[in-house]
DNA sequence: AACCATAATGAGTCTCGACTCATATTTCTA
DNA sequence: TAGAAATATGAGTCGAGACTCATTATGGTT
């Protein structure tokens, strides 16, 4: 791959992440091109379809989250990851709109990472033994979506998470 | 208002509810007109803007929910309402997309109804006294959104709600 | 029944955004 | 450094969907 092609590909991905995070997936490809400093044709050369572009940034995002999760663990790892993710979601409109774009492998890897955090938390006795990975993922998605919508302030977010954690807690 | 006008207004609202519930808010006004059996110009005569149409059905929907909630009460009222709402949400794509359309008065009335259910549940000792209406509403919105996304099956939905209820439960 | 205000009709306008492609430019290789 | 081959450019095409409006139809009234 030519040097300029690789450089542009990176710029486009960065620009797309920025634009879609702020304006949602409905933002135009035109705008991504403008921010990246390339012509619109270049965007379509690298990503033949808008959906391809969305899938690419979603994959990157999920990989980053999985990596983040891998750096945590112990009794509070799940708690920390959960809170961090919800905070990020509130700042990024993206998640809502990425519904429909799927990157199975990347989602699977994130699921594995969360499963591991859950296992450790259960081993440490922080979390009930009778909840599974699917419920935890479902709650994670739900609360992120909720946070995106309501424009929760910090206090409400904390209190809402507290209820969820109480539900997950052992005893 | 002329008789045919009123009849058509009703048909349009019904058709819009059906179409947007199935296809999401991105469905075209054209399709609503077709299902209602009127010309597209008629839809725009009654609702000058697509957003007006969305707001109208959202208002009707929220009013119906508030009424539903008013018929419940006691120790399990909140539990029942919560479950029912999540089940409905799973069948309707609408909710996701209605983000952005706001009908403050109708939302307020639903909030009051939920607040009353919460009060009764707390009085009956079913729910912790230290959670407030905002958290409950936040959880309600979150879980509905989550259910819409993941294509939860019945079991996962039940287990996820169980965690939330455990978090809300007294003791 | 005749009248007209109100409403319905639907082809047409307009905007927007995804995607294309002929042309110009840049990188790399020999 | 000349010559491809790869890449970038951006005006243009295309389709979709929100919204308009001149015309036609209908309901209610005298």
C-alpha cells in the first residue's frame, strides 16, 4: 500500500470516529471527508460503503474496549469497567446508531473480556454466582443506551448504577 | 371539523403507529399514507411536519402507558408495570427512534404515574426506600432500549429484569 | 338543489446524501 | 529521473423522501 494511501486511511478513520461520535451515524460522508482533509472520492476508495466505514470504526472501538477490560480484574474490575463504559457512552452519540452494524468477532472478544471480569468478581465474592455473562452484557448495553438518551447528570448516573450494582451484588 | 377530516385523522394516527412501530421512525410518510388509505397531501394537511406526526403518536402512546400504570398499584404494581413495558418495547422499534421528539407534558404525566407506583411499592416494603423516581425512570428507559437492541429472548429478558429488581428490592 | 368553505388528491419540486468516474496527481521502481 | 501503477480529486449522477399547490371532490348549510 502506498504511503499516502495508508496515511489517508488513518486520517479518515480518526475523522469518522470524531464526526459520528458527535453527530451520530446520520452524519454525512462529506463531513467525514472534510474533517479528514481528503476528497469524498478518497473516502469511498478506502471504504466502498458508508456501512463499511461504520463497521471499521466500530471494530476499532470494540477492540479498544476489550483491551481496556483486559487491563482490569479482581473484585472491582467489573464495577470499574461498567462505570467507565457508561461514562464514555454518555459522551458519544455513536453507540445508539451503530445498532444494525455488526462486527461479530469484535463483539465476541469484548464479551469474552467482560466474562472474565465477571468470573473474577464472582470468585472474589463481589458478585452473585447465579448471574451469567449474557445478563451482564444486556445490562451494560441497556445502561449505556439509557445514559445516551436522558442526558443524565453525574448524580443520576451514579444512583442508577448503584441500583444495578446492588442487583448484581452477592447476598 | 368536517366528519371526513376527523375520520382521516384517526386513520392516519393508527397507520403511523403501526408503520413506525415496525419500521422505525425512518419509515416514509408515503407508507403511512398508503396504509391509512389517504393521499400523502392529506397526511401533511393534518400534520404539517413528519415530526408533528411522530410527536402526536408519542403523546398518545405515553398517555396510554400512564393510564395503564394508573390501573396498577400495591406491592407489585411497579414490578408488573416495568415488566409489561419492557415486553412491549421489545415488540416496537419505535422507542429507539423517538429520541429527540419530545412531548414534555405527556412524559411528565407518565413520570407521575411511575412515581405513584414507586411510592406504593416502598410503602408495602417491596422496594428500598432510598431510590427515587429519577433512578426508576432511568432504569425503565435503559432496559427498554436494551431490549430493543439485543433481540433478547424471553429468558434473557427475565434474568436481566431479575437483576434490576434485586437491585431495587428492600434489604 | 345550489352554494361554498373545507378537505382530499397526487404529480411535481426541492434538498440531501450516497456513490461514480474521467481526469489529475503522487508514489515507487528500475 | 522517466514511466507506469496506484491513488486522489470533485463535479456529476441517482434515488429517496419531505413537503407544496393547483385542481378536484365532499360535507354541511340555507
